[in-house]
């Protein structure tokens, strides 16, 4: 996805964010891959993975000194699907006017690789949030930002155990939640959710559509009950 | 000496051994002390491995994961309405407040906005969750320093707030009431008046806590100047909520990043304290609880009429996109980063919980404190274990 902006974005101008974005992109220079701006929402920036640590430093010196979180996204589509491919669910898609296509693109602000790191920072003086993203290459390694924001320490450890992404320069890269002998990285899409494989998910019933011939009848019942209670409360 | 008999020889040997034992230099090496996983001060199953030198803590390393439930993974295999069931159980003392940022983020992706009445009732329930949650903290902090009375007061008065939440939502702890596009139901008849009287009681409760604890000499001696967190450290660790404001940082998402709820419609203020110690954290939460009751009072006066549900399809499919939205929850900033691919459920949900960041400062703040202070600092940082482990 490139820098295409939906038409309504340009209508509402957000000068504060635009000025900040211009300032940041000037400092980041070539390291800035793409940026998105939607009025009154967090700024979205994607930077090159080599400049990850520097970009965070630049953002910090630009006023984004409040650390929010750091995590990763696995853009691969899970091989097991969403465990919803029951007979019932298949029927549901057919009734739909617009069948949902399986989208393997990497979404808004997405990258070119399977894994993507994202972090959120805040500027207290400007009251603006910033979402920084970068791609993680084949070597599954990225520089730590622990030296810039001390709070990133645990977030990087969590990302390390959940996605298997290592952080260069992190002194204590040990699992945070999982036991040391645990194998695999649970938040990767190819890590199967055992509970769903053992037993089918009963929750699919939750999205059951009311059959058409019953719809009018149910509606009437609800309205009758409503009026019996004295109408509007 | 010559041993004349076996008996004398044995006596000689044992006396030598006793001397040797006394003369061995006393071992003054470090000691490892495990606080938790089952300890009343850890509100759940947080374990803190402390390395002690005498009474002083050299390092303190929280060890978590005893309660990790994998909500981020589970959200990926559920539909959006089903996710709120899980999300309720993150911070189980202020459940309704957990649902709101998730629903708001999904609404932002769908470009749906809940009608004003729903937004107001959401805000009221949000603030009621805050009162219920913080009330327990206000009493519980007393227990950490050995004052048992406040916690009974807290449980007694929190119940009143929970009753009000239950009357609207049907659930004391896990309301599961917020829906994409609005709320499940409207508020029942007579509820507004009842809530108003409960708010008066909660203000009395705050006064009681002020009398019992804030003015108490022992409480002050145990909390003042203990566990001081300077503002720049707090920001670097991403502390949020009252922990951040107690360090003198004037930042409240309700005011600074209002995502559409009714906070900007009422008159209230953000409380900060310059000290950054355990006492400041208690004091700020006490003021916030009181402020929340005033917010609820004002909101109750002006609930707009109208529908409580916007027009949304029965089967909710969120358009592809990404959104991050956070609100000022009782514990601090709680946010959800939702990645959607246009399915029935989210593709990825990153849950940014306040307690995770708030507790990540423990290794820093515990360095060099004395063992009894570990408990007061932990208590004053105020975390819910479900909020750390998710």
C-alpha cells in the first residue's frame, strides 16, 4: 500500500500534525519509508530497519518522550485459518453480498516482510501519539531501543518469546512469561492453538443469523414485550 | 593432653568442634528472598525474586507468567463481539473500562459512532468502574502497612458501586455490556437517583480514608519519601495513570485525547502531585476517586435522550485497517492496537495494559530500598495481575 489518501482525509486539515510530520520527515530523511496522517489520530511512520534505533532517538528528541508499547505483527495468514470453517460458516459467506476475499496484503502501514515491529510513543506537550513501524528481515534481528526508552526492556523480551524476534544489544533477552523449556513462539500465526484443534469452537453459534421466516415473528414478540413494559423507559 | 578413656576423647573432640564453629567467619553473603507467588501483597500470583544484602534490596526481579492466558492469541480466533468476554477479565476490578477502548477502536475502523446517549452511559459506567476499582486500592494500601480497618470499609462501600453496575449490566464483575455501535441495554428506572446517593456515600468513604490513612503518622512515615520516581524515569518506562501523575506529569487521556466519550462535557480537573513517592500515588488516587464521583454526578444530570444503539449490521465485519485507541483506565493507559483484514474477527490485537508498564519499573525503583518498603511500593504502584499477564 502506498501513500494513497482517502478523499475525506484532505478535507479536514490538521495543521498541528502536518507540521509535526514535516518536521519528523525532515529529520528522518531517507530512512522514512512511508507515512500516514489521519486527522486527530496517531501519526503513522514506517522507517527502514537499519535506522530503527536512530529513528526512535530522533522521535524522542522531537518531543515524543513518553513510551507507550512495543510489539510485533505477523502478517502471514494462519494455515489453520480462524477455526471457523465449519459447514455453518461456509453457508454464511455465500449469503453475503460481497464475499470476503482472503487478503494477504500487509494492510495500512504494512511492510514488505512477514514480521513487523511497531512501537507507540506520545508527545505530552503536543498531545499527539506516534506509531513507528519497521520491517524485520530474514535474520529476525533488530536493534534494541532499550537504551532510548528503559520501558522497552520488557516489551522486547515479550516480543522475543512470542514472535522469536531477537533484539541486538539487549542484555537480558530471556523469556518473560513462558517457562524456559517452552518451545515455539505462540503469537506466530503458524503456532497452532491446541484448544481449538482438540475441540471445535462452540462459539460459532454466536454469529448465527436468524432465519428469514422467523425474523418478523421475533421482531413482533420483542415489540410486544417492550410495549407491555410501558413503552419507552 | 592424653586421652585416658573413650569418653574423655569424645568430649575433647566435641569441644574442639564447638570452638571451630564459633571461629568460622560469619557468612554475610547475599540472600535471595522470594516474595510470592502466593503473597497477600502481590494481588494474585506475581513473584518477586529479591537479592538482599542485610535488609537492603540489591536487585528485585518480578517473575510473571503464572497467570498468562494468551488473550492476544485467543482474540485472533474469535469474533469482535466475543472478544469483549475475554477483555473483561484483563483488569477484573474495573471490567467495564476494559471493554470501552476495544469497542471504540473497532468503531473507529468501522466508522461507526455510538449515539450520544450511549456515549454518556458509557462514560458513567466507566467512571463507576474507576470508583469501584480505586476504592479497593484505597483500602488495600492500609493492609500493606498493617492497618486492617480501611480494607473492610473499602469492600463495604465498593459493593454499593458494584450493585449499581450490576443493576444496569447484569454483571458485578464482568458486565460484557459494551457493543460495537452502542450499548446492550438502557439504564433501568430509578437508577439515576440511586447512583446519586451511592456517589454521596463514596465521597464519605473518601473522607474516611483521608482521616484514617492520609493523616496517619505511621502511614506517612512508611510512605513519604519511599519509592520516589522522577518524571523523566516515569516517562521512559511508560508509566501511566496515577503513577505518572504522582510524579508531577500532567497527563490524562480523558482530557488530552478524548476519544469521543462525554468527559469534555463536564467540569473536572486532573490531579497531580510533585513528590513521586508512595504517598503521592495514594493521594492522587484518593483525589481521583473523589473527582470521579463528581464526574458521575454531573453526567447523571445531563444524559441526553435518544437511542442507545447506532445502526450496525447484525453480523459485524470490521473493514480492513489498523487502529490504535487508548483510554485512561483506573490503572492507567489501556489501549488496543487492532489489525483487521475485513473478517469476523481481528487479525491481530495488541493489548497495551497499564500494569505491564507500571510493574516494569520495579527493578529500577526497588534498588536499594529496605524489605518492608518493597511491600508499600508494590502496593502503591497498584497493579492487577490479570492486567500484567493478559
